[in-house]
């Protein structure tokens, strides 16, 4: 059974070349799909293709590199990658479930709503930049939602 990202999904991470580890609120799953497939399938599930979501982010950030993407407009689910979006081996982080992140030498500790943490082998400044981009997407979604509701 294929996995679909939901509002309780925290992290989608390549575990090894055949397994993806999915961390949700209160549980961990292992799937045979790679993170790129999970991201793509989830975008499709919520009505838009991954390519559409990538193009959407490119327009906003005038960049092609490691942009966050909106998975679902209605639930405001936004994820950001650690590596290139199209990389088969990657870690994707839920912006919406991230409470804070802390510097730990050359790594970053991510803290989620339920208090769970993971350490990612990425410099703090990169995570900070990704979170800032997600904030921009989040505010754009908020404005769009207000316009639609009028």
C-alpha cells in the first residue's frame, strides 16, 4: 500500500537504497517507495502534480534549487527537502510540524510538536533558509485562502 503524506507526517527520509523511513506523530513506518515517489504521489492525491508544485515554487523563489513545495493547499501541508527535489535519496521535512531547530556542530536538531527530535546532517543555516522559504509559502497560502473565502 502506497503512503500519502498527511498532517501528522513529520519526516520522509531515505533509510537505505530500498527503504524510506516515515516519521509521523507517535509512530515510525518503513516503506519500499523512495521519498521522491511519496512526495509525487502525495501531490497527485491532493490534486496537483509534483511538476506543477515545483514550477509554482520556482516562480515564487526565482530559483530551481531545493525549494519547499506545497503538498496540500487545504491542510496547508508544506515540506522542504534537504537535497535537490528530484534526488531519489533525500530527506523531506514537514514545515507545519516543526516547532524549532537547534545548531549541533555541523548538524541540526529538528524538534517536532510531540517533542520528538531527529538530527539531520545539514548545517543550521541551510535549515534556517528552508524554513524561511516555507514561511513565505505559508503566508501566500493564507492570503489565497482568504481571497477564496470572500
